[in-house]
């Protein structure tokens, strides 16, 4: 759905085609298209009725109407009954119309969402698990204004690996999280950044001081150490940046994990001896005794002594130039300013 006031008008032939659209097509509703999609997904009218919260007779009536109209338009019905208890059979025309219905409804829903977003009726914010607190605190500053104006604030969980992808795809308007960035931030050209802090990585280990003295470890030493690494995410991006996409062939991967806490338990169990890379914030929490499960593990600073120079950038991110295109009281600007204010408060406290 376009919202561009400068869109070119239809040509004469296209305009005539729209004006003379057949009545059977114009009588087709969005509700009927939705029903067709759900019947295809569920397999039967009864299954679709359950998903839609309707009577089976209502769904069947819509199917009968669609069959009648599209038999007249295309020459064959959309679905055929196959007997009691069996899934309906979609004809070639039916399958083609299901795909067209998905695209049509999807385009309308996306267009409506874009209109609401542009006008400030809704705001979608993504956050990782570890930056949810930043958003929660900042949201208190704007909660009253959002409620007064009826602004819908949607919050979605975003994984670090998906952060920029969802932002660039306009699935979210703003994200709070951690990303891997080069020191010159060249990869952030189309992204506006509110930086909260920058840091490197820490190594948590159960290796003896004789095997790994510390207090620092260089990135060039990593190939000689048994490593506990996550399957994906922020640490994975560091390793890809330093050692390439085939880093698993270059490093001694002692274990692959899905969560930090499992890695901690693994090291504490003594089942293997090795090192786990974590963000400096996690390393500091482990060193201060604030990270459950890290007792008995040593924290060593990881020194980036190779290329490229990578860092953890923690902050808020939005599409560059978008805030300037909105009024100062647009929800995106209000929340951004609240995050700035809360960030200043955090720095003052500590």
C-alpha cells in the first residue's frame, strides 16, 4: 500500500481496467480472502472455523461464495470437497489465489502498519535480554504521554545476530542491544547510534595459573587454548571477524553451547578444562560475585592484539535520518530522548 502523494496516476488503459472490474471480483472481501488462506492452512472448513472462532457453516458459506464467483471469473472453482472428514482439494486456480490472497493481505497489513508508524500511532521497539532494563527505565519517562495519546508501544525480543537486520527491514523502529563493531564503525553508516558504552571481551577459565597465567590473554593466543563457544551470536561474530567464517577449523573448540549459564556449569563441573569468551560486562559480574554459577572461575581480560580491531558497542539504534523526518513529539523522538536522559542518569550514578 503506497502512502506517496506523488505516485503517478494510472494510465488510460489501467484506469479503464480498474473502473470496469467485474462485479464478482469486487464482491470478494478481505474476510473471504482470510478464510481461504486459513482453510488452506487447516485443510478443512471445520479446522478453519476453529482457528477463526466461527461456525463451520459460516466458513462453508464463504467457500461456496468464492467458488461461485471464481468459477464465473476463471472457469473453475477454488476448492473441491473430497468427502466427510477429508481435507478439501485446492484446484490450480485455488492454489494461485491462496498465494495472491497472502500477498494482498500482507501488503495491506504492512501498509496500514507503516501509516500508523509514520503518524505516531504505534512504535515497535526491540531489545535483547541484557538491555531490557535500559528500555524499562526509559519507558517510565514517556508512559504518561503515550497513554494520554493512545500510542501503542510494542516490545519484541531481538537476538543480537538479528538486531540490524530487523531494523533495516523496518520490523522494529528502535532497538536496544549490543553489536560487534569495528573501531571506525564503518559498518554503521545507515544506522544512528546512541552509545551507552564500548568494551571488549573477557575470558572465564578453569585452567590453572600455570597453564594460563593472566591477567590478560591476547587474541593471538586463542588458537592454542581449548575454547567453549556459542553456536551463534555476538561471540560468534568476534571469532568470525578475527579468524574468518571457518574459525572452527582453526581453533580448538572443546564445547559448543547455546547459553552462557550452561557454559559456566560446564567449566565448574570440571568435565573439561578450557576458556569461555564472554562480554566484559558478564566478566565483571563474574569477578564481583554477581553472576550465579561463576564461582571458582578466573576472569582474564582479552586483549585485541590482532586485526581487525573489534569492540562491543552497547546502545540504542535506529535508522539514520528517520528521527529528523518526524516531528519532535513523534513517539520515536520522545522515547529516544528518554533513553538519552536515562543514560545521563546512569552515568551520573556510576
